[in-house]
C-alpha cells in the first residue's frame, strides 16, 4: 500500500473530529454515555469551545495540557480541544496517588489540568505544592468535571463562559508536537514519548482502516480506559476516524458490568486485555451472556496465552485480534486481523511498518530465531521528554528499539518471547517466562501466574513460578510437585519451574494494568 500523506498545515483534531462534519455526519451519534446520545456536531462544538477557551485563558502554542479523567464525554472534548488549540496534551490514570500526581505535575509542567471530581482528593494534595497550572502567575488553571470542583473551575461552567473574541486556535503543522504518550514505567518512572499531529492519523490509516477494516457502522466499547494510549486509539480515535460510535462508561469495568453494557449497546468492536478476558471466562454462567453483536475483540497490553485464546474461542467464538504496539509507536504495528487469526501468535507485520530482528551484537538473526525487535514507521515518537540517554537507546533515526524479544516463523507470523530483561538463563540457555506461563496456565489449579528468575544455593538462576490458585484448590507441597511435573511433561525440563510459590490474588500491576514483574522478582528474590 502507498503510505498516507498529510498536508504540512495539519491538525489531528480536524482529521478525527471535524472531518465528520465535512462528511455530513454531524447528526450521527458519536458517543453513547449514561443514557445520552451525543452527536458529532455536539462533539465538534464542544471541542471548538474548549480550544477557544484555552487560548482565551492564555494557552500558548505547544504548551502542555494534562488530562486526568475517567471515560466520559469531557475527556474527548478536553483532549481534542487542547490539540485543536495548538497545545500538547498528555493523559494519565485517574486512580493514582498524590505522590504519582506530584511526579507528573513536576515532569509535565502543564499550564492547564483537566480533572475528574473522583481524582480531585488525591490530585488536590499535589496541586497545593505545584508551581504549574498557572499558579506561578497567581492563576488556577485546574478544570474539574463533575458536581464538586473543590473550589477550582467547574468544567461545564468554564465551558459556558464566552472566550475572548480573538481567541482563535494556534495554527499547527503535521510535524508539530501534539501528544505525549507515557511509557508503562517498567524500567523506572513513566516518560513521555513525544508524538506529532501526523503520527496518530498515520497509524489510523494503515492499521485501523486498511489492515483491520474499521467501519462507519461500528460501535466500540472498551475495558481499557481512555488514558491508556491503546484505548485512546481503539475506543476514541479509530471510531471517530471512520464516523463510527463509541460507548463510554465511567465505572471501573467488571465482567458483569461489561456483559450488561454489551447486551445493552450491541457493540461490534470490543477492546480488552488478557487478564480481563480470563475474568470474563471465569464469571458464573458467562456462556449464557449474549455477545453475538461483537464481530471482533482487540487484545493487547500483555501477552495472550494460547490456552486462554483457545478457551475463549470455545466459549464465545468471537475472534480475538491480538497484536502489539507501544507508546513509542502510538499503536499496534504487528497484529492478527479479522479472517486471519493464528492463536499463539501476534499475527503479521502491518503494511506501512518495517522491522528487523537482531542479536545482542546487532547482527540480523535467522528467521525462526529469537532476536531484539527494531520497528520503523511514520508514527515513531520523536524522543522521550527530558530523557536524553533513554532517547538515544530506544529511538534511533526513525527506528524504535523496543528491547522486546520476538521471533518470526516461516509463515510470517510473529511470536512475542518477552522483554529482554525478563528472559531467564537456565543452564546457559535462554528461557522465555511467557512460554513457561503459557504452559502452567493449562493446569486445572492455576488461575494466574508469573515466572521470574531466582538464584539457587549455587548462585545459578532458575525459574520460579508465582501462582494464584483457582477457587477450590489449596496450596500444598503435593500440589507444588504436581505442577512442576506437569510443566516437565509439556515443555523442556530445563524450562520447567524449579520452585513454585503460591501467592495471594491479585498479582501486582502497574498503572497500565500489566503484571509488575520487577516488583514480584524483588519480593521473591
């Protein structure tokens, strides 16, 4: 396919929002939320008003705006509005602690912050000590959605105030910074991968439209929350790009709530993660729930075990589109696709991206061998803000050096083997924790597991399996022996866990809902 090309004078809010007005979809539902149907015209009007209000209140071009909001219409208005205004927006988890918020305020140094009333109690503690959000100028640029603004600006009231007559959005170009996507922080505190106005539309064109086939009549819903770039794409940008509809809900998702919303809204596209897929399957009488409207479900964010994929297929038959992307690439670049799903693999390379696999010395590996992935495409981040060394290591002239280990099989399907720093070396041979986990989860007693390295009495690293048991099973030395023997019957003996430790539910996770391997390893070293 030919690579998409965007004009030099370009704003990604025009691409995602205002193009729907130009296409005659102004009256079409854009968002379903708590019994309300919000049209594309209403979205566009509110995005315009946010943009003009920000400029009226002093936002200058490329200054930062931070979002800390639940999945609600105001997220879309503020996010696209800040981008339309010519600002640079970043979004963070609305369920963090005051310490985390203080870090983001110091790191991002935003001129404006959009909050939920739910986040305000913890965020308020950080706001009291910051010089940002206009406070160094004696202003309060914290804008709160909800009934209780806590003395700050209420979003609805702020939006209704008339902006200054000359408060027009700052003009932008396709290569201007527009969004920071935060890394998951697996190697330290999160850093902002800086993206331009052209990056998100590029991936949308080559992946969501050309590769996956998003449709105007789709209706999307997501388990992952909008602050996570994965869901910002699948449940906001992708549907908006084709004039489809998204269903938003503020609550933290549970399987029962999601089943209810699917039966109510009849979505065609579902965004989820493996951990939640497993929870759905374990819900009592799950197979009696009707999800027949869903034509496919995205899975990303963490590895999807083949056993879990096949169990889902047997239960529901809705195709899982497993893939991998990153904050550095904006979204997915290797993926299964409707009509071409191979369980256990991540699918094929998305046209529009290039890859290479190299060994520890930077030399290409043979097809079928494991190597470090390099990926290149026109959605690659420019750099990490205030992280020069990390930028040099991972962002090299348009190439993203992920640190992840992959192999490509003879048929062109890609398989994830884990992060390079997560691989174990047992008996002098590399062991992928994911391979061991995929084996263990097939045991009838194992509900969830994580494999990390631990040194034995001789200082040699061996696999340790940290296991959460299913209801009805009790930890015992006999069960530990049984699980180790089970693994040895399924995979090479040197890959089987040397020890099993039964741990409490749930396994610790980071703010992107990925299992925190480093924390587990440190706790059980």
